[in-house]
C-alpha cells in the first residue's frame, strides 16, 4: 500500500472554476443532519447523518436531487453501530484485544458493508488515539489500544476491513489524544509529548496507517507544543486544526500524508473557544485543511465567510483548491465502492462480534476467591452506578434480566443512595451484590470518572458490611485507580453488547 493522493483532473478544475463563492464554500463543508432536521437543501462536499432509522431514504433523496455518488459520512467506530439493525461490536479497544487479525478485519468489513447498505461511504474511524492516561475523558475504549503497537495493529486491520470493502477510512485525532486529561469538546488540550517520544508514538501511528492507505485524517482540536509555536495574540499553543506547522508541516511534509484532512466538529470549544469561529474556519483551510465538519450552513455562515474572502483572510484560490480535492476524493470513493458489491456477511459479523465481546471480558481482581459464585439461588441486589443510565439503560437491564435465572429474587437499585443501600445490606436483604459501574466516554463532559452526586453511591461502605460484592465495569477499564481499596472482585468488559452480558454471567456463576 501507499499514501492515498486525490489527483485533481482538468475536468474537476473546470467544474470548480464554474462555481460561485457560495458553491465553493459548500464544497469545503460537511454539515450534519439529525432525524428531525430537513433534508440537505444544497450540494455539499459531504453530508453527515446522525443515527436515524431512515438514513437510506434520505441518501436516496439527496442523490435524486443532486446526482449520484455523494460523500455520506458517519462515525463507524466499532462496526456500523449507528444503525439500529447492524451488528454491534463492544468497542474498538475490545476488537484490538482479540488475537486473531481476521476478527478485527471483519469488524471493519461489517462497518463497511452494513454502512454502505444505508448509503454511507465515508467512515470517521478508526480512532487512532492511545488509551494511555486513565483519566483521558474522550478516548478510553474508543482507541484501538493502550500502546502505539496495539493502535497500529488494530488500526491497520480496521482500515483494511473498511477500504477493501468500499468504505473510506479516517484516522483520528491527529496529533493524538490519550495522554492528557482535558476534553477538546470544551477546551484546547496540549499533547505533552516531546518530539522524540511523539515521533515514536503518534508519528509512527500516522505514518504507518497513512502508508496503509487510509484516505483521510481528522485532526483534533489538540495542541502539540513540541512541534509548534504559541499564537501571537493569546500566547497559547493553537490546536492542530488552526496550525499550519502541524497540518502542512508535520502531517503533510514530515509524515508524508497526502490524503484528505477533515476537521473534527467545528462547534467544539477546542477550536472556536480559541478563536472566533469564522476566523477559525478560514485559518483551518489556510493551514492545509480540506473540509470543515459540522458547519451550520445558515446566513450567518455565508455572510461571515464572504467577509473573510473580501478581506483577503481567505482567498477563492484556496477554496477552489480544497473543493477540487474534495471532488477528487468523492470520485475515488465512488470508484472504490463501485468495484466492490455490497454483500454483507451478517452471520460472519455476528460471530466475530461474539468472539470480540467474550474475549474482552476479564476478571481483573478476585481478592477473596469469590468467583465462580457457589451459592444456590441467592437473593441478588443489582446496584447500578451509571452516568449513561438515562441515555442507554440497555446494558444494565440486560444484566438484571440475566441474573434472574440464577437467583431466588433480583432487586435492581439505580441511584438508590448510599445510606439506604448500607442500611439494606446491614438488614441482610441480599446474599450477593452485583454492582454495575457505567462511565463511558461522553462528549463535552470533561471527565470519564463517576462524578458529581452519582459518585456518592460509593460512600457509606456498603461493600464492606459482609455481603459479597462483584463489580462489573461496563466501559472504563481503570476504575480500580479510583476505587482500589473498595473493590475486591472486578470484571472488566471494555464495552457492552448482549454477548458481553452472557460472558459476564458465565464468569460470575461458572456456567
């Protein structure tokens, strides 16, 4: 394989030359459309559809209006998870734990084939960050591993699974997340690595995955002081999305990447909290970026961007160059997809997802040899301490239901309050407690910990009152760093799908 390069033909140049300023702006933007937003009213470089049941119909309407082969993007980070009927893998990290390369490649194939069935042809995956710091708020199990070697292996196989099956891949988030504790959704984190260490980790990741043919890179709103200079006005290091040194200097020249550069979402504080949003959009394109993600295509956008063009901050020549590259990319993605029929192997994907889920479940600690539980039909309390309970209660409900065949009764306790729980334990209401900890990565929250009032559920020492307790970490694999003393028995899952629950129950009861 080799670096992908979108070759701009004379035909594309002529097409771009006929565009007015508004059309040029449209062709460097990828707006997002939710289930309740109107259909795209104009042709854009690409469109992004949030999870919704009618994606295929909306893509078809877009094609009918503006012509065939549009770029349609989605986050497909562990299979085509945004689609309600697609095979679900627990996480990319869980995929990376599996020893069989073909299984990881199959996860990428599942994302490609099931995504393409819905009209999607551009995946914003795989996540090529490194899950190094336990408190990194938005990486966690989204990454392909906790070392550069693991991320490269997982990323290369996932890219192959995507692109060998007609789906463009995007490696993200350059210059690399996972070593810091701040969230680029709300601020501008600084990658702390020096030049030598960065090159040995992220430099190697991006060069290797670029050489493997990944067609796009998504820079994050992350600064890299080791290779950059402070902004002359703020005196702070700019995010990669605003840095010519990082996009053109490091990514293009030093690492050799020649493919498409699409920003992370432009609404994120790491970019537009650093600089006026319209100045930031112009600066990203001037720095070497090709496409702005999640722009609001309203009158304010067009009016403000036209002002930047009139002032000379952004030239029509730059817009034309980026629009031409996006059209060449669209042509290449369409040709790649045309050569590969959409033939999903759903049974193979389900088998691979099952293997990934079961392999990722592990006993991290069992201080007192509690596992497997030897009790006959115990009274079980299922304590749920979960940040995402309201958004996605399914993993916890599945475990509650799964516990019932093994128990004389199961009582589900969700944010009951630590004092009440301790009182019930002292009263002897339970023979066994299974405690689900749910703290997935969540955008714009600034933390991956069990935080806020919910954390009070770990108070009052209910886990030290004589009733055996089994903790199940459904997402964050580092909860022992927070609750080391309080947790005697811990099962990690690295994500949660139905097969995860099955393996957790087998681990608890030995059946």
